C-alpha cells in the first residue's frame, strides 16, 4: 500500500511534466521526495536507499532536471543532500586530528561523521553536477572530502590498499555542459576512480547533455533527447 502511494506521488509529478516549467516541476518532485523522507512504515525501510547528491547551483538547473527524470525511474527511498545549502567544510588540520583520534578510539559518534555514515549506508548513489571548468562545482569535492573517511566508508588493508565499507554497488552521474565535453570530463573520471578504488562501486553510469550554451542551441530539444537516451540506457542496464 505504501509503495503504491509513493509511486503515485511520482506519477503525479510526472503527469504534470508537460504543464509546468522545469523549476515548478522541480518543486513538485521535491515535495514528493520530502514526503518520502517522512515515511516510516517497515516496507518502506526495506527499499533501496538512494542518496541523491545535488551539486547543482543555479535555481533552474538543467542538470537537476535530467537527474530528476532519472530519479523518477529509480525505485527506493530517496534522500537528497543539497550540497550548496549544506555546511560542509574543506578538511583542515583540526578536522584531520579529529579523524585521527576517532579512528584511534574507534569512536565515530561525532556529528562530523554523519555524512560519511549516510554515504556508507546508501544502496544507490545519484550525483547531479553541472560541468564546470572541465570538472564539477567545488561543493562536490568538499562533500567527497567529508565522506572519504578511513574507518567509515573505507579502510586500508595491511598492504595499504583501500577497501570499501560502503553498501552501494551502483552510481549514476548526471551532468550538463555549455559546450562539448569530448574526453575532458575530469570530474566524472575522478568520481569513477574514487568510487571504484575506495568505495567498491562496480556499476557506474554517466548521462550528459552537451552544447546547451552554444549559440542557437535548442535547449529543450537537447534535454528531451538526452532524457530519452538516458531512459533507453537505463532500461538496458536494469
Ligand atoms: C563556473 C562555470 C564554469 C563552466 N565551465 C564550463 C566548461 O568548462 N565547459 C563547458 O562546456 N561549459 C561550462 N560551463 C557551462 C555549464 O556547463 C552549462 O551552462 C551547464 O548546463 C550548467 O548546468 P546547470 O543548468 O545545471 O546549471 C560553465 C558554467 C559555469 C557557471
């Protein structure tokens, strides 16, 4: 019963896709996700935990629009972290010392480690990040520094190799670019290497819409086609 309710929330959002602007659509979907967050029945808790890392900065982000189309297809309990609004700090000396002490005492109860625990506990990771300076916005790197914590999301083997402590086996990376990315998605390459080497994530997918800021670009059409391609690839992968 609860699963149906949840599904219909998203159908409601989907039905309205054509009638509202991407920004309004975003709000409808957000309401659906937030409602999901308050759900507490046991069936719901058994669903996959989807951690949605939203590194979109602009209010009418095209990257967010694509990511939301993907999230409508994924089945599970979606938790969104809006990185622009979150208060993560870059790792400094004080933070390093706290990590060191926590690891020595095997006590990661400080709230500083909550994000890493949430990350380790997710079944599926979805990252939405616009293509900035051949990479992604700095808020995403800051977040990753906060969750790449030895003792929580990974540990070092006796041979000094990182070993995963994460549940996730799937990661989806969604981006949009003003120009054309070609071989230069260094942000995705980095995320992929980190996910494989530290977090043991084996299934990694990337979806990108490009050329959105090129003079004369039909942005709606590019996004529409990218969503169709994304859904086709998604169906192939499941
Ligand atoms: C700070 C900044 C850096 C950018 N760097 C690039 C870039 O290196 N290459 C490119 O093709 N587009 C670049 N763009 C354009 C964005 O990739 C493009 O507008 C993208 O669709 C923005 O995503 P959004 O609509 O989700 O905000 C940049 C935009 C900004 C604001």
